[in-house]
C-alpha cells in the first residue's frame, strides 16, 4: 500500500466548504482512479490547515493520478486553499485499513 499526503493552508472559508469541495469535486475523481482505496482528510482545530491522505494499492497508481488527474484537483481546491499544497508520498508497511477492508 502507498499513501499520498497533501498538506495545505485553508482560506477563511465556511467549515462545510472543504467538505463540499471534496465530496462533490475531488472524491468522484479519486474513485475513478485505478488502485485508489481510501481518502482521509483532517482539519486543524483552528481551521487554518488541513491534510488529505489518499491510500493506493501501489505507488505507480498514485503517480499516475498525480500526473494525469491531480492538476484538475488543484483547480477545485483553489477556492478553499491558500498557496500551493505540499505533496509527499509514503510506503505503508502497517495499517489496520488492510485488515478492515479485507473483512468487509
């Protein structure tokens, strides 16, 4: 499994604007991607920063998303994000998601 972590600063927005952007614009794009397994989005208590973690079966699939679809995601995020998001990738050696997904 591979994780793609995107951290970003939020504009002064209504609390539900980030959720709406992810649910209406970003999640449908992610769900169409080969190898995509899950998305977790975390927002700081002061609502100034957020982290989005997408989980992928393999690094190559996350790389294809980064290259082919992420530019469209950035356009959707522009209305809620201030500045340029920082993207990092990680191998996932341990995760309870593996076990949880297998039992569904």
